[in-house]
C-alpha cells in the first residue's frame, strides 16, 4: 500500500488547539509570585480523574526515532488526557488526528492528520479521545509524562487506511 507524505509544521497554540494544549512557549501572562521572582501562568487543566482514575506522573526515557517516519497506526485515550514535557530541550514530533464523525470518533479522521515539530522548549497535552502516534523523540532523551492511571485500561489502537510518511520541510 502506498503512503502519503505529510510535512511537519511548527507548533503554535492556534494550529494545535483542535488536538490539545501547548505547555509553554507563547502563552498569556500570569500572576507574579514569590516576591516577583516567578510568573505563574495557568495552563489547561488535564483530565485525569475520569472513571476512578488518578494522576500518574512518569519519566519516559525515549530512544531516538528520527524523521522521516511512516505512521501505520494511531492510538487514543478516551477517559484521560496525556501530557508530554521534554527535559533538556529534547525535540520531538507529534502526529495527531481528530475522530471520524462517521464512526462516532472510533476511528481517526485521516484527512485531519497533522504533524507538529516541537523544538524541546515546550510540551503538549492531548485532549481525551485525540488520536495520536506514540512518542517520536528526535534524539535519545527524557520526558515527564502526566497521564491517567486507573483500573480501566484507556488505550485504543487503530490502523490507518493509508500509511503517512512524515518528513521535515
């Protein structure tokens, strides 16, 4: 089966908004605290407590998976959000898609697949039910991941009808 090519785009809050939130980068101003030494900026609250879930903070030690890369499947977590925050400026790529309305979101809407380059200066939170590819670190490195933990497993995987080759411009 032939694949289609998708170029990564720069991460902006506006472009990423249908899929989740950008953690850092260009965000609104906040409240100065600690005698003015820090600015506290409220970010979107993660969804972590659905169906008796609780927050789980983990360190993911990722191996490099550099571009070009061909995605053949995506996953989603319907009950909770998932946040990826790189440490030490590790760049990564996220591949995301909305749910297909014709299947009540149970499959990715392949026409909505997008890929974003994250330079390591910020992270992202996927909204619940956002289809995405597992972590694609562009070099070996560590990530702090905030996700839902619970007795109900919250991960669905779907194969793509057409593989997507992701490349840098």
